[in-house]
């Protein structure tokens, strides 16, 4: 074979690149491996801190279908306590019982009124829609029974509404359960 053939010329160049590639790899390896070795102190391994379970959120029963907050049954220490109470009701059935224990978020939508022969009252709902559905009932009572309506579906923090209910029903409110 003649050295001038294209295959021989190609192989000759490739051998040169192959040897050159190995030389570069060895030089880079020596440069990285032979550097001054610095002893670093290992970082302290932080133990994962177990997060405390969230504190129980006080709960109230809310009534289907409009999500009315049932202050008359009192405040429960947690959703679990609320659900236990509801399940112990005499006519409890998951599908037909209107009482539900669900997380309530601020604001509640509250209507305030007073009948001529009673204390100031407050009805609160999870959403504005449920509150507005009940407004015609209040309007009818205002026309026929002298009810005076002090506020209609006003956004109110749950804690404020609960305090207001307790103030107007000092003997009717059960202790927290």
C-alpha cells in the first residue's frame, strides 16, 4: 500500500489526534489532582427539625345548603371535635344531615337585625351568596313583624361575629367543646 492513499493519510492524522487527546487528558488530570490539598472542615450536618403539627383551629358547625354558621352549638376546639359532635347527633346521616364541620375563612358575611321583643341577632355565612339568599326572609320579617335590619351581608371576621353572638346571647351559648 502506498502512503499517499486517502485512507492512509486519514489514519495517520487520526493517530496524531488520538495521542494528542490522551496527552491533554493526562495533563488536565495532573493539574487538578496535584494541586495543593486543602483540608476543609466538614459542615455541620443539620438535623431536620420536625415541624410541630399545626395547632388545632377552632371550628363551628355550618349548615347546608347555604353555609350558615351555627353559633348556637358553640365553638369546638378542633375540626375533629366538631365532627365527633355532629356524628353523635340522633339523626346523623352523612348524606342528609345539614350540619357540616368545615374550615371557615375570614370574612364571614353577616346580617344583623333586632326584633321588637328580642335581643340583637346576627346570622353569618361562609360566602356572600348564602347570606344574600336569606335576605328576603329578613325583609319579609321587617315588613310584617317590625324587625329592624342593622346590616346586610357585611364582611365580618369570624372572631368578631362570634364575640357579637356571645354578647347578645350570654346564657344561651354553650362552653367551648
